[in-house]
């Protein structure tokens, strides 16, 4: 709630348009300055000789990248110096395994990467999300009041939930590519922004050094960078300028300079994901308004929506997850087909029968629509699980292809 009692709601809104982003690829690229790659003198051989070995690569990048595509990107660089090999390095460092869920295998070094390397990124987004990138608008909607359900799951089956939303700031490279100075500027901006919020968003900022000294771990606090962060370069100079804002009243934290410039995370130990979504939506919009006054808006592009470092999260930057007890569904022969029809993903690697169900896409839908798909999908999976427990058929419950 605001001071005057009104709610911070945004129904089907799109952020302010910027003149150079109203048009798509051809116009954007034609207005770019001289390609910085022409000023470099990298000691590289021909594209054919530099092309990576993708024979045992199980990432989305490894599935999509071809020699011809590599040749087209080879001699390009963004203004901040991102080259195509920087983009695909995560998938080369960690090629994945057939037994693991397919990772996207690539990352953008800055917002311009999505335009300069659009030939590659558009295909990655289409393959990973099942969404064809066009010149159409990506809509944004934080009106959590229209979400149906999410606070009425059977507690015997739902063990907890989490909502994460990532954001990147204009005029800064992403964590995989940013300089030490940029990272420190981003932390200084965060300190100023959260200080200005004051009583609207009370809490405390902890550096990573302070986090590592805290004895109690609430499930939010990192002590060391993950292997993924090490491989992608996100952990350079760790823990310099990494921090976390812990809210006083809400079950919410904001990570600063970890995988993205900002990541809002709300967790619930119970099954009320609607509450977690409301918490993120309300505080995210407050923080966004303050950053706008500081002349550092969150990055938005007409055709991609909210732009973040990973193409696995462009569009809304939203990843929501619900931990559900589904031991029978996890073994069902039609599981993959059912998940595809429900537009959700499921991690079934836990031996306890507790699975993590997440939204499959982050683009092509608004935030509320993605949450509705997840809520409806989990309800259906629980209904199916109950049928299987009673040795009944679930064939009649399998939804039509959406």
C-alpha cells in the first residue's frame, strides 16, 4: 500500500518507449556506430578454425549453433567489447549432460548483445521458450489481484514456493562482462535507491563479507559463489561489491550484482505463492520508480520486454517455483507430454518424491499470465497425483495442447 492507501498496480502496461527501440532489428542495427571489432587486433584464426567442438554439447546453444551462424557473428563486437565467443562461453565451459535438464548455454554481456547478435539470440529464445521473436510488443502486467488461486493449494502436497524477478539497469554491462568500477557504481546506486525508499521498504543492506559472517542461514544468504557464477565470469573479484538487501517486514530479499544487477526473491515456507508474488510486485515497482528518478531505468525493449543477462529469463525476468510432493507423477510415462501441455517444467531429481515445478517460459506472456499458468498447472498435477495414489487413470485429465 502507498501512503495514501492506494495500491501499486499496473494493468497491462508497457514501460516508456524509447525512440530507437520502437523499430526492430534493421533500424536498430543501421543506427549503430562503427563496429568496435574493427578496432581490435585479436589473434584469432578463421571462423572455421575457431568454431567450437559441439559434439557432446547438451545445451540449447549447442543444439542451435551452426558454422554458418558462427561465421555471421564472428567479426562483431558491442560497444562495450562483447564478442560472440563471450556469449557462448557458458555452454562451452559447462556442456551439460543428457540426464540433466537442458540449460540455455549462453549469456548476453550487455543489452546491445541482443541486437547485434539477434541472428543467434532470437533462435535461442525460440528454441528454449517455444516463442518466436517478432516485432510485436511484449506486455507487462503486475496486477496480482487478478491472479486466481495460488493461496489455496493442498498443504499436504505443497512444501514451499518462491518467486524471483530479475532486472538490469540502463548504461551498465551485465555481471558477466561489467568492469570492477561498473560493479561498484551499481552497488552505490543500490545504496542510494534503498535509502530513498526509507519507510516504504524498510530493511538492511549486507555485503557478502557480512553475509558470510552471519550464523543463521534463512535460505537466502550465499557464502561462496556457485560453480555457474564462476564459469560465466559473474564471480570475478568476489565478493567485491556484491550485496543483499533484506526486507524488515516482508519475506523478501534483493540480490545486487550476482547473476543480474538486481534480483528480487520472495520465499514462502507454506503454499501461498500468491502472497510471494504480491510481495515481489509491490516492492519491485517501488524500487523501479526510485531508480527512474536516479536516471537509471530498468532495461526494456519492445520485442523482448525486460532484458536481463540470460535469454532463459528475458521477457518478464520472472521465475517462480513450487515444491510439490509428486512421487507417482514423477515416474509417469506421459510426464513430459503433460508438462509441455501445461507449459511448466519439473525437476524430478530429488529422491524424496518432492519435485520443483517452475514456469516454462518467461516471454510471450505477462507476469500475471505466467503465474496463472503455474498455479493452474500445479493444481492439475496434484489432482493427477491423487488419482494415481488411488490407482485410477489420469488419461481423461490430460489437457489439450495449449
